[in-house]
């Protein structure tokens, strides 16, 4: 099931992702699609620990939110290419979102530092994260995104956090606000191997898959207008709504361009540059502010 889900996602779903991530994984993806995974390291998922749950309270760390000291900040990782469902390679955003909810429900957790190092991923990987972020915020527990690479779908997630912090001023990079789709046409391969594919539609289903059938012929306008452009507009509106100080006049800022930390700060993509300790301190300040606001509202 995990193999089937990953295979389908790679071949069929649109992505909010920085193209460099695709190029970097090209050889691995080719092997995967050819079902050739020989020679790859057989490492159990538990050994990789793609979700690190840590508790920061001074220098103390623990892996169980229930054992967290009072007024702790949970640290949850969002790393690598984002997929909705977990696979043989990593956990999905559904699992990461569940950890966020768990932290939000823990009485001794006052907020969350979401450590992001991701070039993006599948579009359907975003919704579980946004729901979990809103859930935490509804509990009065702020989330600060502390980021190195934070591109495309990862930035979509980050812009819904209470604050965004670049964790360094060297490699931290933000943006790539856009959507893309990529698929392979195997028609010639099948033809060369004597395989002919017959696709038959009902006479009452003349528009079914029309954008994709046109794309196979090299006609991309329909798939852009019906599939990709609506997603891109939604992405842009989410960023504009959540990043009030965004300088929308900067060339390419809403159209796929990426920015290193200092420029990202200048243009309003992020709120500050600071290390993990500073991001944790920011969570604490936001949590204190929320607590005071709740107290004032009850007076």
C-alpha cells in the first residue's frame, strides 16, 4: 500500500515544490519507477526517526510530551519532500500533524517550534498541517516556524504559523511560491515494445480527463487554466493574507522566486533571523502574550 501511494503521487499529483528537489532526486525516482531498488540501504523507518519529538526546557530534552516539564516548548520537524501519507521512505504530513495536535493537547506545552527544512512537496500534503496549526493556535499555543530551506509547499505551511524565523543567514532560503506538474509520456516506450494502450471514454463523458489528454499532445493551456492556475492563485492569496508586510512589488516574489534570509526579511517573507534558541524564546514570548490577552478578555 505504501509503495502504491508513493508511486501514484509521483506520477499523478501536482506539486508545490522547488524544481531543484526534483533534479536532486531524479536518479532515485527513475529507479523507483522502474521498481529497481536493489543496492539501496535497507534501513527501518524507526531507525531514521523522520519525526523527532523533543522537549526544550532549559537544556532538558524528552521524547514524551506527557513527561514535559511545565512551560515547555515542543520541537517538531518538517524535513524533506512533503507527502500527505507516510510511505516506506518517510512519515507523511498526516503523521506530523498528529504530533502537533498531541503537543497542543499536552498541558505542560506552551507552544511549538516547527523546524522546517523542505523544498516543498505534494499539494495535498498541506491541508493536514494547516488544520493542525490552527488547532494549536485555537488552544492558545503559538507555532513559530524555524527554517533553513523553506520553499513552495513548506512555505505555504510556514506562512500560517504565528512567526517565521530564518535559522541562519547563510543557507536559509524562502519562497518558490508557485505550482508545477510533471509527467512522463510512455507512449513511444510502449509502442517500441509492441504494447498498444486503448483508452475508451463513455459517449456521455466527453470532457473527462480533457486537460490531461490535451497535455499528452503538447497542448498545456487547459491543464494550466483548470488545474495549475487555480492552485497558484490560492497559494498567492494565502501568502498575501498571512504575510501582512509582504512587499508585493518585488519582482517574482509571488511567482516562484526564492530569497536568502536577509532579502526574505527585507521583503516581508519572514519575521527575523535567529538560531533555534532565539526561535524558542520567541515561542515563549508569544505564548505569554496570548496568555495575557486571554486574561484581559476574561476581566
